[in-house]
């Protein structure tokens, strides 16, 4: 059983994927292609299911915080990579709740530190498994 078992749930998941992809386009459009605020809003209105008023607040945040959407995506990719590494390393012993606890335990940190932390955690898990 997965998280998106029915068509309605899968549709919602896909809408959020489109939302995240659109954020990357807008962030790049504003800060590299010199899009103005309205062009960014128009792009989001045309490509997502959110309303213009809600999008305007998002766009204002991207204007004053360059690279925000990109930073979120890079974080998502790194955490997904670490999760796959943990699943491969721990096999049947992998527990998504314990993985998430470890990722979140010490709060925000640079991704290279998170990777070192998870690598150390995996080594401790393997060591504990061998000691049993």
C-alpha cells in the first residue's frame, strides 16, 4: 500500500510536483532572466492550480529571497538520495520513521553535514546489527 493509492491522491501529488517545478522556473525567471513580478505571477497562474492572490505572496517571497525554490529542491534531492542509501544499506532493517527522526533530530544544517550525520548513523546501525 502506497501513499497515493487512488486517482484523486495521485492527482494531488502530481499537482504538487507541477507546483514545485513551476517555483524553480519562476525563481530562475526572476533572478536570471529578469522577469518582472507580473510575468512571474502570470506564469504561475497559467501552470498551477493556485489563485493569483495566493501566488502574488509566493512571488514576492521569491523576489526578496533569491534561490529559495532551488534550495528547497536541492534539499529534497539530497534527502531522497540519503534515504535511498539508507534503504540499500539497511535492507529489511530500514525504518522510515527512524530515518526521518535522524534527519530532523538536530534541526537545520548544511547538506554536507547532514550527509555526514546520516553516514555516521548508518555505520552505527550496521555496527549494532553486527553486535547482535
